[in-house]
C-alpha cells in the first residue's frame, strides 16, 4: 500500500539523478563538486549484486578524476590483457593493453560490482550529493519536451515528488524514461541473451596473467571468464535468445550443460563449485529512440545496452557521466545554450556506441574469429583493435584510420568466405 505524498510541495534541487549506479554516482559526485544542489535517488541499498565486473584501462582517468582510484586498486584485481580462445582454431590470442596505440594505460581492474558501485555512490555523498537509497522513481510529468516533476516511492511505501532544473536518467536497464516515453526498442542489429553465475575454485592464470579477462567462442555464442580478487570467477554464456528459450531443464543444469559444450571453459571449471545462483536474462540488447529533452538526458545503460563482450558498459556509463556533467553545467549557467550542448552530448554518446557496436555485431562471425586468432599489425591495425579493447575511443589517436583498414580487411575476408573462395575455420 503506497501512501500519499509526505510533503504538500515538491522537493527542489538543481539536478535530480534517477539511479545510483556508475553513471548516476559519477555524475552526482562531479555536479555536487561543482556546487550544484544534486540529489540521487537509488532504488536499492548498496552494496548490491550486479553483473559486469570487468573495467577498461581508459576508465582509470575517470576514476582518478573522481578521486576513487586508490579504493578501486584496493578492491580490484589488475587486468593487463584480454584473451580470446577459439575452439575452431584450437588456440588463443592475447591482446596486451600495453600494446595499444598510446600505451599509457596498460591495465584495468576486475571488480565485484557490489563493491565498485558502492564505492562510487559513497564518493558522491562525500562530494556533497544527497544520496537517498531505497527510493524508486515510478512516475513523471512531461509538459511538451520538458520534464516538470518526478515522483518516487520508498521502501516504506511513502511517496515524495521532486522538481529540478535538470534531470538525469541513470536507471540502467530499468530504462525509466525510455519506458515512460515509449521509445525503448529492441536492437534490430543484435539479439543476445545470457546465463551467468560466480564460481569458487576455478582455474586461474598465474602471475601477471591472473586478472586477464578470457573470451571463449563456442557453437552457441561465447563465454566470459572474469577472475575476481576474492578468488571467485564470474562466468557467463552469451547466446542467441532461442537457445535459452529451448531449455527443458532447470537453469542451473542448463548452464552446466552449456559449459560442457566448451572444452576450454569446462576444463577451467572442472574443480570449481557454484558460489551464487545461476541467473538468465532474455534478449537484452536495446536502444532508446530519444536521448535528451529540454531539461533531461539519458545516461549509460538507461539509453542503450548492446552486449558485454568488450566490457564497455561501465566505461560508457562513466564517459556519459562526465559528458553529462559538462553539458548540464553549461546549460544551468546559460539556459539558452541548451539545444547546442545537448546535440553535442548526443554526438559524443553515439560515437562511443558506434565504435563498440561495429565489433559487437560481428564478434561471432568466422571472419572476426580468424582475424582475432591471427592478428597482424599492418598499418597499426592490431594496435587499433587493442585500443578499442582498452576503451581508448574518445581521445585523439590515429585510431579511426587503422580501424578503417581493419574493417576493409574484414569485409574482404567475409566476402571470400561467403563466396566459398576461403573456407571458414570450423571444428
């Protein structure tokens, strides 16, 4: 039973952020630090479980600017490379982040998201944001293209309303504004579902390689293996939705049966035991048809989520938080510049999504598998691919030229396979 509003008048602030995940917490810390009256409404109480544990090297500058790098170093396991394993080629390839185009961020972190997200949210509170946990935003009022009010209910069933000069939807895969506006659409270019869990006792790399993320291709898609500092391993299988829909056994047995289909993963989990429940998600790839309004924007997964294969989720969330902070601060100081700044925000977000998406849409194709298993550095192509894996897609580097060369090579190889002139590598 939800009670009426506790207050006859809406609460007010400069910026109201819906969601306290990485995008919301980072934006909240930055905006509060700049002196804006900032409120974060978070539906859960942190720490709370979340999937997506692998960070990218180029997220480290964001962590430095937020002032949380030291804490993330303490809770995280250093990751120096991404490994790709192919049952079709019978071998693996390792992309060392230190071999990217600029080489100045040679590692990232593997983190438990419960700890990572909690660290960011606590940091927002330290920087002056009002963090209200246990508050779920469930309704809004829109006047034309302007968001005039939002309403939220807390764990006790009490309701409050807020009016802000600007709003950020950082509700992640809850996609509050996209659902409210009716603009959330399945991604027509990519369809994936996932099943995942944590294991104890999994076989890990040794020494410097212990923290490497490992991607294993198999007949129904691909696996991730992400080692965590406490000795556990995050394991997930990303497949076509039809594969999960056709399961006839409980989800835990289904996951174990799927693991058995990939010898490399099965071997690493031979002595391991489940340390969490097995979770399955349906077709999760989506994008909103709108990113902004006159006084609101969608940040991180609240706007779009494609696929976890390049571990881009947290990186894009942090990037969107920094871009949102610059955008909102400029608008609050000079409201008449809103349209220009919002268009710039959209361009930058689409740039990041587009760069990652090109690879993600093709990651299970025979041509990509062949190119990743036999990487060449002609015209710095391998360095450019490594830069994408490191998340170095927003700085000024020779990235786009080398990526264009890689794409050309990919299209030629795909055509040769399609026309039968080059046989695809299969088991």
